DNA sequence: CTGAAAGCGCTTACAG
DNA sequence: CTGAAAGCGCTTACAG
C-alpha cells in the first residue's frame, strides 16, 4: 500500500487514521489509492498492538448438556445470545458463541476473545478454572455453586425467583407444590431446589422434587406425571413447577392425555418459559427472567473487563417478574 | 515467559508447539512454568503471522430489516446460525454474527473474519460490494438478485421451492392461490413471486400477490385477510401461501376470527416455517428448507475460501421438502 | 509535513 | 539441542 501511494507506511497510517499531520493532498491520494486497490489495514495487526481484538465470547454452558447450539423451544438462552450480540455491537465489540473452550482442539480463535461471558456455569466449572488460570477476564451469569464469591458474577438470585413463583402458586390455592428441575448442577437448579425444600420444611411436609435431564425436553412429560401421580391420591401434587419451559410443555401434554385438567385439577408453571408456553392450551404461567437486560448487563461488564477496568460490588440480574397465564389462573379444586 | 523459564522465545515456541528439537527436560520445564504463570501464546500474534484468525462471520441480512438479532418465531435463520456455529467449530473456526459491516463505527473485529457468509443478500447489496472491493472472501446463501453470477453463491432455487408448494396446493384442490411475500428485495421473495406469476399466467388469471414487511410478523394477518377477502366472493383465493411462518400464523388467526375455516374454506401454507406452525390449530403446512444442511455447506465453502482454496461450479442449498400438515390436508370446499 | 526506527508477541528459517 | 535474526502488518513516539 505504502509503495502504491508512493509514501511511507507511517504516512499511510496517519492519513487513514487522521492522526499526526499530513498534507491534505497526500491524505486524499492515500485514500484514493486505498479504495482503488481495496486496501484495508489488517485488523489482526491492529489488534496486536492494542493487544485487543474487540471480541467477546459467550459461553452458554447449558448448551453443552443440551448438546446443541440451537435447542428448539429454549428461548431464554437464545434471547441472551441475541441481546448480547446487539449490545456488544453497540459497544464496539463483536460477539462469538463458543462451546467449551477447555476442550482440546478448540478453534484457536475461541481463545482470542478479550473477555468471556459464561452463563449458568456448573459446579466447579472447568471453564471458569481455565479462564481464571490463564488470567482471561470473564463474568458469569449465575454463580458457580461451589465457588460463589470467587469470581465476578451476575447473581441471578435463584432463590428469590423460585420463591416468587412458589408464592404465586400458593396464593392460587396450591397446597402441595412439586418441583421439576434439570440435572445440570448450576445455581438455578440447586437454588430453586433449596428454596422449595425450605418452603416445604416450614409447612412440615416432604418436598416433592424430581430432577430430569434438560435435554429430554417435552419427552419428559410422561415420566414426570407418572412419578408424581403414581401413588395415592392424597399424595398427588396440586401444582407442578418446572424450571424449564419444555418440561412444563411436556407435563401439560401428559396431564391432558390422562384427563388431569389444567388449571382445574393441577396448577402448572414454568421457570424459564418459551414460545410454546405462550401459545399452548391453556397458556402456561412463567417467570419473566428478562434475558435481554441480563445480557446487556453482562456485556457491559465484559467490556469493562476487556478494557482493563476493575469491576466490583455485588452484581445481579434484573429481578424476575411473573407472567401469569391460564395455567394458574383459576383456583384448583373448585 | 521466556525469561521465567530461563530460555529463549524460540525455545518456548518450540517446546509448546512440539516443533524443532528440544531436550525433553527443557520441554517439561517450559510447560511447567507456562501452567504455573498461566501463560498462553497470544492468538492475535499467532494470527498475525498466519494472517488468519480462524474466525468466520455470519451476516443474516433479513435481521437487518427485522431490526433484531433475535426475532421471535423466526426459526430458519436461528437454525442457520446454530448449525453454522457448530460446523465452524468442527472445522477449527469460530463464528461470530455481525450485522451490517458497511456501517461506520462497526466493531473493527467485525472486519477481522477470515471469510464471510451472507444469507439472503438484498438486490445490489452494499455488503457484498464492500466485501468484494476489499477482497474479503465470502459466500452468499441465496443470490443477489441483481448480480446473479458475480459472486460465489449457494443458490437456493427459490423458484423450485415455490413451485413445490404451489403444486402441492393445487393437488390439494386450490384453484386460486394467493401469495404473500416480504418486502426485502432478495432472491427468495422475488423468485417466489416470479414463480407464482408464471403459474397464474399459464392458467390465464391474474396473480394474487401481496408484499408486506417481514417485520410485521403475525400482526400482518388482519391486513392480509382484509386484502384478499375484501372483494366479491368469486375473487377470493382458496389458498394462501405466505413465505414467512409468522405471516402464515397471522393469517390463521385472522381467518379463524372471521369464521373462515382452515383447511375447509381455505388452504394455508408457509414457506419458511417455525415452531408456531407446528403447534397451532390446525397445524400449518410448511416447506422444510433444511437450514442445518444449508449452514453446513455454507461454512464448508467459507472455510475453503478462508484457507485460500478456489471454489467453483454451481453450488446449491439442499432441495426443500414438504412438511404437509393439517392446514392443507383436507380438500377445500368439500 | 514526512519517514526511519522500535515495538506489539509470536514463529520460522538459519547459524552455532 | 539452543538462540539471534528476521518478519507477520500495523502504530506510535521521535527526528529531521
């Protein structure tokens, strides 16, 4: 490029970046030649000397157990991804989704991010261990349950979120609330479980809890209904709270198939809902976890970390709200 | 790092990459020190000299008019994105989603990709112009309608795809098929329109076609039904083919609201379907565009381009198939 | 106003 | 077996 314009590399750089002082005609000539030959400064070379690429990485840990980058009917994480991409762009960064960067053979670009966002890390998550050991800045959405205060974390307040739904179900008349969690050992599953146990303990009855792999999705419906409605009638729950929208959709189908009416016989709710919970018959009450705002906060923190700022203080996701729908809208049993 | 291990940078490089010949003990010491101090070679510096970062960029042009990275109920592109991410990873690349890289102020990382995939480019798309001028390798999914053979393109065969659905509707008894396209000037909208026009011409009647912004989604349903069912009864279509699943979902709702029964009074089909078309009542017939395979092909081409290989010959997406559902399953009008 | 020099953090011939 | 030198493509002091 320098040769093509008949000037030094220094002058090219100055001209193209508006730095230093360059005669106006020289600037124009350099620009003209640049567009003529389709020259653009190498972002890699530029990155080298800023030692920053303007790249953020998003690791959605639950996708690892779901074994896909595009689980159907799992809105929450896709909305996180979409919003994170947009927010990153607004801050002058790009965002890439990567799977598990600790695996051997990962694209080496996966390690080129300036900062990482890790959502729903597992207990003692090796991804966090690696990032931490290699001094790569990162923020997690939801704590590593085993290392709660060790890393920079947007606390998701799983306890509060579960409590919100449990209170709603109780107010709608539920006496025995069953909880269906996933099997990933993350703060969302573990925290919700703790919360229901506490609630049941306060009422002096045994908690009804079932943990099934997230990946089973709606297929898990039959197993869930079998499990809770097998024994004596007095033992049956009058409300089921599934942490995932797909489990809830499955329960709705399985219950309907057996003549268990929602919400007349059974209240039904989901933690992280999805499209199908809004369109099923009846529609299903869910938590609104506000993934867009969560992503926004996470990206803002990641950007600050990427730029070498310190980030302190207790951080948290926006407070969840209830999207009350038909599945909990009529008092059960009458 | 070199100093910490008491050797030269050359030896560090050799030891860590298993190149050259280094004494076994030296290798071990270097490795030990590396993990101790959390050293990792800078991917940027490595990228500089390979002049490649292992990064692919995906530009989903329709998102630009939809004005979001996460349109709800638009499966096709998200499935493209998910599958592209996975396939990229299998080839040792990461994938980032970028919006319009021609805008001023884009993250400079957005220009750091080794190759681009651009889905559904617009007519005379400036993104393609820029990539082409800057000699950045790219592949499009769907042609730029104005520059059909100028770039490396996975042809989507919009004509064939539309023909497939039209034939199905006709076989199901449709006499007058109305087409609803989006307003983006891409090959999918324009090609489908051409195909319906040809079909109508062969039958000697005027084509019923309405173009409405993709972004209106289900809200467009009322307008569509208003438009086609305003005039005399003889002029009403007996089948509506919406290119987007959201338009189709809207038509279903609006029709139902007016007592137009699907499929008894009206056959309904969508081009690129989504979850809601599979779960609505009745379920809606769609094309299966096989986005996962499309993404896979696109990524494979992008990787070859990134690695400097030539790519030739007519390329195309996998052939669409029909997902026939209730909305076209009974002969209309008895 | 312009350019030679040094440096960003690596790797790859090449010499010892 | 190890390291000094050159180079990947830029930018940023600094000298002229």
